[in-house]
C-alpha cells in the first residue's frame, strides 16, 4: 500500500478526538483509493467486454460502476466532514490502491466476469476490515457508512458471480 499524502485536519465541531479523526481519515482515504480503482475496473470491463452475452454484461458492469461512483462520493465527503482532505484524483488512487491491476488483454465476457468478481471480492474484504477498524475506534457513523457500501458491493458481487454459476 502506498502512503497517502499527509495533511492536517481542519477544525470541526465533530466530537471525535483529533487522533481518532486522523486515523479514520486515513482509513477513508485508503478505501477511497480502492473504490476509485474498482470503479475504473468496472468501467474497463464495461468498455471492453465482447461475446455472446455482451449487452447484459455491458449493462451490468456499468451498474456496478454507478454504485461505486456513489460510494466514492460518500467516502470522500465523510473524510472531509471529519476535517480531513479527500485524496481522490486518479493518480492518487492509482498509487494507493491495494487492488491488483486489471488486465489489459482480455475481451471475453467470462474473463471480465471472473476478473471483476475477483477484484470485487478483494475490495469487499478490505471494506469489512475498515468497518471493524472504524467500530473499534468508536466512529459508528463511518462504520455505518461503510456497512452500507459493503452491502451494495456484496449485492453486485452476487450479480457478477451469478454469471459464473450454472
């Protein structure tokens, strides 16, 4: 994991200690990087899928991306609500993401499904770890936000994985 750019916290009346806010802001920025990267993976699959199930997968991958776009905004806004800075440029995300790189040499629908399902599974694991960390730090609001995102990711992972099952 690459290190996020350090930034100071801004004054806020949020009644969470600065130490905890700093920890949670870093946690949120890590999830932000991973979410932006996963969003780009879903769009990569959306743009490049080929095969007999093209239209269904094309639409599904776009739905996944749309859900992740909403999560990106929620995560970034929570970091800034805690007095932090959201590190959300593509370059920032690329250097900090923990997801494996998306292959640039696949086109077949089943290969995209398999690859995106793997990435979504990786992401789901890290977001559950972040939920636990936020809960242990006493930030129930961040934990709740991440639980909502986790629930959506699990739902769409189910939709993607359904194409691998028969």
